[in-house]
C-alpha cells in the first residue's frame, strides 16, 4: 500500500508532532486521523457503486428513502428533507435532477392540491432495487476484514462516538454541522 495512504500515516504525523512539539500529546490524532482517512476511502468506494447505476450518493439517498417508505414509494419533499437533513435548495436540486432522468415524478397531493408528492417511477424503483443489492454487497466486502463480532464492536464504538459528538458543546449537532466549515482533510 502507498505510504501516503496507509494506516501508518496518522502515526507518522503524530510522531512528527511529538518531535516538533514535545509539550503536547498528539495521540488523539492517530485514531481520529485513521477514522478520517477511513471515511474518505469509504466514501470513494461507496460512490463507485452508485456511479455504476448512474447515480450520485445524494441521488441514491433520495431514491432509497422513497423505496424504504414502502408502496406506493411516495413522500412529500418535506418528509424527504427531514429524513436526509438537507437544505430545501439542495433537495430541490436533487429532485429536479432525478425527475429529469426519469427516476421520480412530482405530482399534486390528492389530499392537498397545494402540496406535492414525490414518487418513484418504474425506472427509479428498478434502479434503486439493483443499486441497493450492489451497495450491500459492497459494504459486506468493505467490512470483510472484520469478524462478525468485530463488526458489532465497531458499530457500538462508532455509536458511542456519534452520541458523544452530538452531546459535545451543548448538543444540536445537526444544526451546527450544517453551519460549520467543511471538514479539513488534514489531521
């Protein structure tokens, strides 16, 4: 594996900080740097599967939300927005693109003509059903380095980290995350 992207990268960076700044303990950089690096590599591998189906990650998320909602595979834009934690502008842009490509339709709500319902088309249903099979197989490959017990342990540890981050500095992580600077790729 390329030294620049190997798991020892974070340890090397922490060691450089130990040498240059012996007054601080950079040990938190190692697991968090590795987590950041893993997230970047994971994102690349997930995106490749979505691309194979003509989708971006955000497109898949919208189609998957509609599919998971059950027949008739339809939700209001507000319901989609709240599930995906997007701005209304981002949601509109995604819906425009998905509609243009024939994956969804937007139609008036039968209960309230002022409201809109977003519905999977047959093409959208077939695409998301094929994509999710490949997506889950890809996730299984990604986690194949771990035993089932280790996968469960990893899941529990990440859940604790997410909960701790959500409680840090008074909570409200979703609102803070939307208003925060984009994450830096350095550790």
